[in-house]
C-alpha cells in the first residue's frame, strides 16, 4: 500500500520561499511520475508541477519560473521548491502521481500573506 506524506508548509510573506517534501512509501517506481497538486478553498485540486515520462518536468502557467519540482530516488522523496510566493499560492499542497493514482495524503498548508 502506497503512502504519501507531505510536509514543509507554513506561513510566509509574499516574495518568500518554501520547500515542500513528499515521502513516498510502498512504491519505488512511482516516484518517476510524481507531481504536486494544490487546492485552494472553494476551488478544485489542480496539478501545478509534475514529472512526465522521459524525466521531463511540466508546470502550470501560474507557477512556471517560480516553482521547481525535484526528486531524490534514494530517499523516495519528491520536493517542490517554491520561490517568489504570491498570496494566490495559498492552498493545501498534495503530492500524488500525475494521474492521481494513489489515495491522497493529508497535504501541507501553505499560506502566503500580502
């Protein structure tokens, strides 16, 4: 059974940075297809960054140039480096495969103050 555990969220001022972590247990291969999602209150969950086949990365337009997804295969962990944060980045952030294959974790809350 795959477990996803997100961490690293917090409260930050606009323009600041945060680094999120996602520990993936139970499936080593899936780390190559992981992504980060976010869900703001009253909005649908959306994919903001992910790995695609061939090791490429893909980003939502709203975060392109500010967020970077990376992974450590040895630690089975996926990261999301978030720079130049904006209030509109405020959301709960989740990790999962880019197809949303597994049960969702608890997420980690990111709040950006203006």
